[in-house]
């Protein structure tokens, strides 16, 4: 029972939560500034910005698959590895890594974190969506 409570009621509160959101803003700004330096069109940026959210489609295979797919596409590790590849062996990958990083930064800035399998609305940054509204009005 305790594990479930930690998963559903957890999340960064107070200053730690604010600092994590500030980190998200920093990631978003740095990724956008570096993207600008690539010279690639901002239309590409706008068109690809929400692509990581296609991981939601994995929820049709169940909550576990959806959580795994969402978390894998919303960790900083993916764009970091792709960006490193872009800087070393595959230069065209760099702008896409920066768009991906900017997306993650945006999500973190607005409070969307990695998902717990207990519910889509329960994240490592705290509840979002219906869970956040229920918590506010409880």
C-alpha cells in the first residue's frame, strides 16, 4: 500500500519542484538557442516539436507499455545520445536532438514529468491533469 501512495501522491513540492521546473526552462532555452545556430527552419522545429508525444499511442497496448514508451521518449538521455551522434558521426541528427530536448524542457517547465504506471496523471514532478485538479479541490 505504501508504494502505491508514493506513486500516486509523490512529486517534487516547494522549492525542489520549482527548481526542477527551472531546469526544464533552462533546457528549453539552451536547446532553442543551439537550434537557431543550426540554421534549420523554425518550421521544422514547430512541425517536429510534439513528435515525442506520439509515444502516447503505446497506451493502446496497456498502461505498462504506455508508461514505458512515454518515459523512454521523455528522458534527457535520448536527445543527449542523439546530440552526441550529431556532433561526432551524424551531423544531420543534431537539430532533431535539439528539438527533442526542447520538447522535454517544455514538458518539465510546465510540470509534466516521467509517468508512474499507476496513472498517466501521476508523474515524478507531481500530479497533473485530473489528479492535480482532484488534489487541489480535495
